[in-house]
């Protein structure tokens, strides 16, 4: 006995059920995609905010607020290079071990120590502490001790002669000029540099002309 096929109602309610489920599934998929897109956008915004704040902190740390304006600091360092180089040029012309570059580095380092000593006292961590005070004498002593160590290496006693005294004194003077530049005493540094050049060039020529340098005095004593 064969059964007749089922007759669906003419209103189409049962026939439209699969179509409604497909539509809900499609909307669900679209919602998930939209949520993923929103989450990705939110994560990107958070990353950009974090990166922006990080770069601001890095830049602020690389260029901190200074007691002395940066153009003034750079001008002082350049002045230390110029004045130290003028003294070192004479030593370089005489083919001494410590010449042009050595004197520049000594003067530049001394100026940098002086500038750092000023800036360190006014750092935010130290400025609020009433016990922190700058002691210029300690900075000068530290630079003097370091330059003296280098200058002592230039002084050599051989065959009854002492070599390198003038070079060592020039290195010591370059350190002092660098300190003057670091603390902002341009006139003192300039006058000292001119005086040192006069002593090294002019008086050196006079010593050679009259035979009053130490090496010739030792030679005369040996021949007696």
C-alpha cells in the first residue's frame, strides 16, 4: 500500500524554516567577524598608544631638561676643543708624544666633568634633597688627579735628561682650561690659552736662540 506524499501548507511557514536558520547562522558569522575586527582595531590602538608613550619617555630621557641650555653646553665644549687644540698644536709641531689630539681630549674631558657636576646637582632626584650640594673643589681635584696621572707618563728620565716636562705641564694646563670652559669662564680660558701659546712659542724660540733649554744645559755639564 503506497502512502500519499505529504502536503505542505500553503502559508509556507514550515518551508521557510531552513532559510531562517541559514540567515541566523550568516548573521552569527558576520557578528563574529565584526567582533574580531573591533578587537583587532582596539589592540592596534592600544599598541599605538603604548608605543607613542614609550617613544615620548625615551625622547624625554635622551634630551632631559638641563640647568644650562644645550646651545651653551655645546658652545662650551667647542671652546674647550679649540683652546685645547691651540696648546696641543705647538706640541704636535715639535713632534711630542702628547700632541694635538691628546690635549683636545684632555680639555674636552675636563669641560665635560665640570658641566656634568653642575647638571647632576640639579637633577630631579638630587634637587629635592637639601643635603646635596655642589663642591667645585672636588671636581677640580678629580680632574687634576686624572690629568696628573697622564702627564706623569709623559715625563721620562733618561741619560741624565728629563724629557716631557713641558708636555706634561701643557696637558695639566689643558685640563684647567677645560674646567674653566665647563664652568663657563670664557674670558679666563681665552686669556690662559693665549698666555700658554705665547709661553710655548715665543719663550721656546728664545730658549732655542740663547741655548737655555734644559737639554743643552745638561750637555754643557757633561762636557765640563
